[in-house]
C-alpha cells in the first residue's frame, strides 16, 4: 500500500511506535513529523508503514490522559490573582493549537503564533513590545544528528532558538520575562547560556507536544515572590529531568491589592 500526504505512519521496528504525519513526499524521501511528539524525520518509503488503528488509538489515549492530568492541576484561585500572560511561538501549527487549548483549559491568557524556527529571531522583539508577555515559549522542531553533542551545527534548530532568545534578552532581563525554549533533542546547555530560563533537552531525547507548555503554566501560576518549583512541573512530564531543565526563576503571578 502506497504512502500519501497526511497519512499517519510509524517507522518500522520503532520500539516506541511513535505516530508521524506525512508532510511531504519527494522522490525517495518522505518528510514526516510527530503527531504528538515534537520530532521531524526524513525517511525512505521503505522505512515506514501505515499506522494501525490500534497504534493511533494507543497514542491518542496517552495524550488525552496527559491533557486531563494537566487540566487537573488547576488550583482554586479567586479573582484577586493575576496570572502571568504567555506568548507561545511554535514552528508547527498543530502543536501550537494543542498548547493553546491547554492554556485555555487551565484559565491562562495566551497569545500564540506559528512562525518557522529560522524566522522567529526577526520578529520576536516587535512581538514582545506589542504583546507584553510575562512568559515566552519558543519551540517547534529540532533534531540532534548524533555527530557531536557540543557543536551547534549538529542541531537543526537550536541555533535559531538561541538567536531568538538573545534578541529577547537585549530588551528584557530574566527578572522581566521568563523564557522556555527548545524542542526534541535540543542543545539544552546552549539554550540556557543564551538566556533561556528553562529548556529542553538535557538528555537529547524527544519531548511531547505539551512539555514546554507545562513549564510555562507552572511559571505563570507561581507567585512573583517565589522560585518556580521545577520538580513539581516535571511530575507531569513523562521523561522528567531528561526532557527539561532550568535555572532558579521567579514566578509571574501577582496578587491584586
């Protein structure tokens, strides 16, 4: 059976059975991206097969459970609290839409834009001026090619994320604004050194669509006088500290007087 655009497929012999969407077919190359995981691959038609209904349902059930667990963390709040405002910039619209749904479900105001990873740095300053967020999420796709963990040239988008982070830090300090950055397999250390407060991926692993949003929610709902408890946020992230890390950062929630 042939593979067509928008088909849901799995990589043959993948022990994790991650579901991918076919984005482009070009001669002997097929461009695929994770349905729920922030990963993009280029494979041959022989490396993939159509996902079975059972495989699709299993990953959907896992993601739905993740979503429900996250919406259950809503604390009882009254109108005296002003939560941090989130700006989420994502290189992939399907991931962005899911994260915006999550923010809405937990009652956090957010703005979301789909911008290709290599264009974020060109637009980010004006967006900060126009939208005045308290928390910025910069994410999308990234891939580490296994050719040397320290060299940024071995990552498809880590450098693009860092360029955007540095643009923000030219106008906003860590005290002013919190940055969550990275995607699957991103260069964690370089993202933090570039100015991010939280980043993926310390162990260069794949991360779920919701993982950056989990950290953003935690920052937005933590008092500005308290340091964000990363350990509490990581309880909701499947791969925990292998997927996300960060530095001491104060929250962005404030109390009305």
